[in-house]
C-alpha cells in the first residue's frame, strides 16, 4: 500500500529531482574530455600541412582582405598560417609550454598585417576561421575514432573558443600598437618633409616622393599663408594655436605623435580640422584661421613654425585667386595673416614661405590680413628695417620737434590725404574738417620738412616714411 501511495504522488507531482553528480564525477568527465581533446589534437599536429592548405584556400575564397596578400606571396601566407596553427594546436596539448610562443606568434601576425595594410577585421576573421576549422577537425577526428567520445568534447568547447577569443585580443592589440607606430612614423615623415619644403632645403631628388606623400602636384602653383597671433600684453607676435587637441588625442611637441602637419582636405574650411587630418591619424589639429573651400584633390597643409603657423595653399584658379582668398579669409581678432606671392612648383615653396613672412611683417600690429601683391611698398619697408628707419628719420624727423599732439595731427592728415589719392575734399570728410584745413596742415608739413607733396619723388618718400612709422615704429 505505501508503494501505491508513493507511486501516485510521483504521478501527481512529477519525477523526483535528480541530485547533482558529485564533484569527483564532474572532474572525471573533464579529465576524460581533455584526454579526448589531446588525442584528436595530436592527429591534427601530424596533418598540419594539409590543414594549412585548406585554411589558405578558405581565406582566399572567403576573405577579400587576404586575397591580395595570397596572390602576391602565397608561400609567405602559407608559412604564417602554418606557424600559427602549429603553436595554437600545440597549446591545446601542452598549454604551459606553448602559451607564450603562441602569443608571440599572434602578436607578430598582428604587427605584420598592420604594416601590410590588411584590415584588422580581415585578420580577426582569419583567426576565427582557423579556430572554426580546428574545432571541426577535432570533432571529426573524435567521431571517427569513437563517436561516443564526441559528447565529451562539450566539456572543453568553452575553453577552446575562449582560447580563440584570447588570441583575437592579442592580435587586435598588436595590430593597433603597430598601426599607431606606423601612423606616427608617417606623420613625422610628413612633418619633416613639409618643414624641408618650407625651409627650401628639400632635395630635388626627393620632390617626387614628397608630392606623392603629401598629395600635391610637383609642378603646381602654390602660395604660402603665414598666421600669428598678437600677445595680449602687446609684446609682439606669438605662434597661432594651430596645433592642439581637436584631429586625430592631443598634439604633442615636434617629433611626437600627433605633431605632424595638419592636413585639411578640400570641400570645407580649414577650421573644420584635419584629419580630417589625412596625415594625421592619432592627432587632432585646429588650424588658426578658416580658409575658403579647396578642391578635393588639393589638400591644405598646416605646419607650425617658431613665430607663426604656415599653410601651403595649392592654386588652380584664375590670376585673382589670391585676392579672393585674402578677401574671404576668416581671421579672428588679434590675429595677423600674411599671404605671399604665387610660385611655381614644390621646389619654390621656400621662397613662398619667405614672401609670406614678409607679408606677415607688413600686417598692422593690431591684426588683419595682408596680401603681398597688394602691399608691395609696405613689403619693401619691412624687408629692410634699417633703411626704412633711416628714411623715416630723414623725412619725418623735423616733426618730432613739435608738440606730440600737433605732430600727430599732421601725420594723421598726411595719411588721410594719401589714402584719399591726394583729394583734400575726401581727406577732410574722413577727418571731419574743412578741405582748407587739410591744405593748411599739408603746407605746414612742407615748410617744416622742405618736402613738396606735388613732386612725385617727395610724395613717394613721404609715403614710405609714413609706412615705416606705422609698421616699424621708426
């Protein structure tokens, strides 16, 4: 009777729960699974060449990122795959002995493929394809020897795939480190090349390489833009903040990662940043001024100097292109910008930089933009400060004997009259005084200095002397 009751309870409430197996049984199952894994792995080691052939064929058929490498040097790819399989399958049998060498092999593959430009996704896919092929061969070999042992492989499946994931992580880390090193070398090489071009020290034999590296035509037309900020305390020019945290981490000192030339592609203003820097993975750069959009094949390259930032401007438009650039240049307050004359070819960029520096020196101390071609007299003045100072002293020196306020009124009137193309009427309107007042002040200047403003030579000297006072404080 009690047995019948127990039977009915079991029917009503279902079967009694099965107690968990003791740990010793689980451990025994794990040991048996490891033994099965080792037996199958030893067979794979003995047939590695055939396994390597199959994996290389699968990579060629299924992974486009490896196809070019296999077509270029199939033997090299085969050796790489064979080396990796030998260490990784060996790790399944003797993990302690093979672990470090397997890691070294995976790191080596990550570095090599990064240098060859094989996409990281393709490298990781190749590793996972190899892991899947090895696992399938382990299952097939176990089933061939004893189909009942296949169920034991379940106990080690997670370990096998964790091993594959671990090596994918090793490969990815090595790949990214190598990619950063390559990026830094490329950026540093670009920085040195741009510096040599702007200094005029680049060798003629290197110009073709420079053109290919920088994406610039060797025989194109160029101009250089120089930009500098003004110290807030008025102590002089400072380097514009063209390199800072923004195009691809923060920029470091010259020669450090992220310190290469900022490359701004066409289709947007230079202020939008490099990188988009092309040259510049790993560095973020914000150029100091916004430039009008360039063509997609004409990148604008920025380079930091000791006293200014320099931009190489490819030119492909009409003769008035530089005037248009100067007119549309977005220069922040307190920033000085100078655009040099156009030159022909990369070999002349050193001359273009010197012309841009001359234009920069001709900028007002308060800031602004100067196009050299439109300010050649001012450029003459700043190109020879000693002679310009001597001319200013000779022409304007007699005015220094006057009261400073009286002297400033005469200088202001002279300046307004010259800017009005010699019209006393327009100069008076600008100065809010009668034209006769302007004429009286001009006569007084002639009396004090012995100059005649209607004499062309004297007018030129007065104009240059005023420019020297304005630009050099002479």
